[in-house]
């Protein structure tokens, strides 16, 4: 599981309030459950605080079930992956 704090991604020069921004995206990584290769993914808060989708590993092409949990209070992101058989 890989975690990161998305608060670091806020645009400090923006005069627009944080609540009204229409996007909130961050690059994260997951480790392929089949081959162990590290893969990059993008997390978009607009998709919700709890997300799940299938992503193929770029190294071995095996499908991974990606789960993302975002703490709405802290912005802490947790990314997990499981192999789909």
C-alpha cells in the first residue's frame, strides 16, 4: 500500500477557494500484484473518496484491481492492488 498527502498539490498562487475548485488530481503509484513492477496512476478526487477500477500493468499486462481511499479530512490517499485471475 502506498500513501501520500494530497495537500501538497494545492496551487498556492490560486485565489479561488479550495472548496470550489473543479479538479483535484495527483499522480500515485501501485505495485503490480503479479510481477511487482511499480506503475503510475492518477487519482482524481472528483471520482469520489472511495474508488475501485481495473488497470493493466504496463510491464506484464496482468489486470490489477486498484482500490483508492481518500480521507476527506486530511487528504491522505491510500492505494492498493490485487491480482485479478
